[in-house]
C-alpha cells in the first residue's frame, strides 16, 4: 500500500474511532444508547456534513475506491463479524419455565405478524425506487419483512442495564423473546443474502459444486443451508466444549474463539451463506456452552473488550459515514416506514402479551421495549446495502428506523421505571442475568 493511502487509512481510522468513542460517551451520559452516538460520530465525517462543507477534502480522506477504501472496508467487515459473534455469545440462559407462555406467545405473535405485514408491504411500495443494483425484489421483500420484525438484543439490554432492571422478570421475558426472534430472523436474512450472492459467486463454493442454479433449486438450497449449518455447528460446538471446558479458561481461548469466528465465516462464504451468520453461530454455541459450564468466560470478556473498543465503534462509525442525509434521504418514506414498523411491531407484541395474560401496563412496556431495533436493525441495513439488495435511500430509512425506535424505547422505559411500573419485577435468586451489553 502506498504511503499516501496508508496515511489516509490511518488518519480516517483515528478520526472515526475518536469521534465514535466521544459521542458514544456523550449519548451514554444522557442515558441513550451509545451506538447512536457512534453512528453520529461517523455521520460528521460523511457526505451529510464534512462532505457538504468540504467535498474535495472528504473525498480525499475517505475515498470510495483504492487501497485506503479497501483497508477501511476490511476493518468494517471484521467489525461486523465480531459484533455478530458477541451478539450470539450474549444469548445465554435467559429462559425460565414460568415465563414459557408469555415468551412463546409474544415471540410467535410479535415476530410472525410483523414479518407477514412486512411481506404484505411490498405490493404497496414502489420497489423500483428502493431496490438496489442487484435488482432482486424477492430478496428486497425479505429484508423489508425482517426490518419490520427485528428486535435489538444489545441495545435493549444496555438500556435495561443502565436503568438497573436487567435482572428483573421483565428483562428476562424481553431477552428470551428477542433471542428466539433473532435466531429465526438471522436464518431469513441469510437466505435473502444468499439469493443475491449466488449469482455473483456462481463459480465458487458449494452451490457451484452441487450444480445449484437459479429458481426453486437455489431458493431451496439457501433456505436449507443455514438450518443445516446451525444443526452441525451446534452439535460439534457442544461436543468440543464438553471436552475442552477447562482449556477455555486459558489465554489461548481468545485465539481459539477468534479462529473459530474466522473459520466459520469462511465456511459460510464457501456454502453461499453470509459470513456474519457463521460468526453469530460461533458466538451462540460459545455463549450457551459458557452458561452451562462456566467455560470460556475470560476469553469471551477479552474478545469483547478488544472488539468493543476498536472494531465495533469503527463499524458503527462507518455506518454513519455511509449515510447521506443530503442526497439519499426521503423524509416521507422514512416517516411512513417508521410509523408502519412501530405500529405493527408494538401492536403485535402488545396483543401477544395480553393474550398470555399480562396486564395492560406490562404489555405496553413489553411492546415498546421489543420495538427497539438498534444494532441488529443497523446490521440488517448495512448487509442488505453492501449486497446491493437495497439502495442508499432505503438504507438511510432503515438505519434511521433503528435509531428512532431505540431512542423511543430508552425514553419510555426510563419513565416507566421512574413511575414504579416495573417495581414488581424483582431479580430471581439463583438465575443468571442474561447479558451485560456492550457497544452494540
């Protein structure tokens, strides 16, 4: 890499990292999700502000092509993988039998209904205005459905941690439902990405070796591959962790976990599945194994500190860097989509909670908490945008939806705590707290 490109890469990383950390702390000080501050930190250096004031300087420091752009993209991709690994690792033993009815009904109604409404939104939306260069409207429809149905585990966990309610019955129900939703929706996201990537990488990978072409065969392959991979990794991961439970506490556990993330991601690429799904599964197996045996917690904390202080803040800052609120922002589309997504998601969760026997106030609190899309919503937007499923306008809309719904959840729950609406929810003795969320 030429010196000038290395300088631009290093200077850009320093600016994005410092800005993300600074504004993340500012937002955290006001009890708002730090991830929003990290996105704003990148937004300052993107076309929305720096590019508007000094377009030539912004284009020189953050070029769209060339070695510096490739270097920043590599850090961004690693941030995606580590974020998904940590999201999977945070899904520990949050389930309780006494919450089974509530969790089951809220998960089914609160996910299936919004997903169905998201699918039904496509005929009423001018897809030609928001479809990406890939031109795959079926994949776009799946992305829209996931964007309506998705819930953020890291952001809502961080909000509840800051409010001191992470160990309550309420938090356990929220996180249990979110775990089930995220596992299911990650499979759907993987299918959508596989539908467009199959055409790009038809000479590489398992699909090419198996002779999978287009049409129903490709759709069946990309629908079954994530499920088969999940089953295989769960079986192998549990077997390996049972034999190496004590070894997971050693310093080498960090290298083992990172190597597993990279290997699983590479395997997913070969299988025609998005690599973030492999990182998510590794974290899921590692988190569940650690919750059962207490193994791997020290390496997991080390990986978390390593990722949360560099890769993940840079990742979200790059998300902000990509946002163009000047040329790629449709206010009407954004307002209508946010309103539609909030009404459908919150209404479905509220209906599921009331059906399970929850009182109206608790049902309303669950509805707003589950409406937060946060990091997973942003990851969905960036993955779909990078895969050319959606264009810059819809990318901006989806990111802003994740930001607005997260801010709404934080404000609502803070008021609920101050009014004593969650005072009857007490930590359950002997049961583990689900997750102490990080930068995501």
